[in-house]
C-alpha cells in the first residue's frame, strides 16, 4: 500500500471517529425524575426501545422514593434550576404549576396520540383553565383488597361496599400474629401523599373535612378524632409491626407475600397482586369498594401519576417526545407483551378497557374504571369546603402542612404522642399556614 494512500485512510478514519464523537455530543440528554413504583421501573426497563427509535435522544434516570421525589421536583421547579427535563408529578401539582407557568402546556399533540382516548377525569385533573399540563402515566382510585381463602376459612363474606365497622370486625377475626398474618395493612409512613392520602379519605367518610368554608382548620373536630383513633387502634391491634414506617410499596410487598388479610390502597396495585410472577397470592385476591362510614363522599380518592416538562428544561421537544411515547397506546401494548395485559398502566385510556385481553387478564378492570370516574374532587366531603381535592387540599401550602400533620399522626401510631396531641398540633400548623397565605377570613 502506498504511503499517501495509507495517510488518506488514516485521515478518513480520524474523520469518521470525529463525526461519531460529534454525533454523541449532540445527542440531546433528557433527565427524568421518576417514582420508584413497579410500573415506573417497567418504564425504565422498556425505554431502550424509545432510544433506539430516537437515536438523537439519551435518557438519564433519577429514580426516587415518593417523598424524596416530591421534595426534589418542587425544589427544582421553584428555583428554576433546570436539573430535570421530565418530572413525574400528580393531580395536586399539575394545575398549580401550570397556573404559575412552571411547566410546559401539553398542546399540539400528534393526531396519532389520540388525546380523546385519554380518560376525561384524568385530563381534567391535570389541566388548568382548560389547558392540559401533564400526560397521565397511570390513574388510580382506592379500593379494598382481601384474601378470599382467609375469609372462607373463617366463614366471612366481604360485601361489595364494606363499612369501616365491618372492616374492623374482619380484621379482629383474621389476625393471626403467630402465623405472621395481619388482619389489616394500611399506610403509616408520614407524608402528605403517603399516610395522609389514606387518612384524609378516612376522615372524609367519617364526616370530617380539613377546613370549613372560612378556612378554619377542622382537625380537632369529633369526626377527625373518631377517624384517627379508629385508624390508630385498628393498626395497633391488627396491623403489622412497624406500621408507621410502611407506605404504598412496603404494604404492597406485605400483601403480595401473603402477610395481610386486607389492604385498603391504590387501585393500581391490582395489576401486581393478580400477577402470578409478582404475587404469591395472585389466585387468592378478592376486591371491594373502599369502605365508607357516615358518608360516601371522599371515601375513595382520585390520583394520577403523570409526566410533565419543566419550563426550565433545555430539551423541551425531546422531553415531550418521550412523554408522548411513555403514555401512548403503543407503550401499553409493549407492557402487555412484556408483563401481560393485567399489568399495563391502568386508568389512562378508554381503549385499554375495551380490549378483551385486558378484561380477561384484569377481572378488576371495570370496577377500577368506575372508581376512577365516580371519584369527585369537587365534592370531597359531606359538609361544604372551600377547596378541591379528595385526599389532598388543592392549595400550594398543603404540601408543607399536610406533611406536618402526617408526621404527627405517624407519631401517634408509633406511640410517641396521643391522637388528640397529634391533631391539635396538626390543626395549629394548618391554621397557621392558611392565615399566613391570606385564605382565612
């Protein structure tokens, strides 16, 4: 080979390497702040398919526990730091952050996305003034899960609509601590979206409310005291040890490993509990509506984990493209192929609920859709209230005082204070927050 030709080849090779390097440098990086729930871990697992179809986009994942995710996302959005390009947020944040211009409107979606197929309740919950600010990854309400075999062994029958008095009776009869079976599992971990999501629905159905019409906190009322005493007493007697440390994921593990006779929590858990690869009791699970006490109002929640693009993102178009993919019909098909139809993200698309494959794999599907579409954030309590939201109060300040109340109630559950002390401290924190914000008249 002639020297000149070798030199030319070397230069050509160097040029190719430089071009490849330039291409890698110019690949848009999309950093995603994501919740550590099973459905989201599946999203990360399947995401190489998106990168393969979009070689100019590189996904970076930051997967966080729920309370930490909320703290990190809120800090990032309020300081405009631009650390994340995609954030997993919910029906609490989306309208408020959209109103403030902190997140990018989800407009001009391609016709192939079929926005009309997205369940209207989900779209409405993620909108402000008719503009959509996030796309739902999954939508949930709450429901009662129970072990059919344990009920049958004791001659018990779960009604379609249980009351809390019935739940307590069942829990007493089903608890067998010697064999490691607990009558009831409930969220105890402190956080406005952890224990307070559940406890607020409990207070609602016991006739309570966070605030009266003039924004006076109501946590020291007989309704709240009765509800929280009921919760603490039942968990202490019939719940697992260390209940004040258990959130959604911990209780999901307990239920799926056969440790709980009953669990009242998010409808999204159904797909995991009925999956034989993920649940040791998949063929033993029954379901019923979330329990009620004196009123059905606010007894079952409405929530969506959704994906949004912060205004501070430098990769908005790429981030939006990823969100469209992650919430598409095609993605649901991918999960069905990988995990089975029973495990696809629930509550988002009408077309999912029309699939015979889904109905066959998910005996809970029609029930869950009804729970989602009948949850009413505009009438969350028996008495009138000045706020919207079933398991939260739809104002920016709730994130702070809701967590304080959650910490106090977790303290009461752990035996560190009485229920009355916990609610008195929580009431003071809630009043202080709304007075400072100018709500209280």
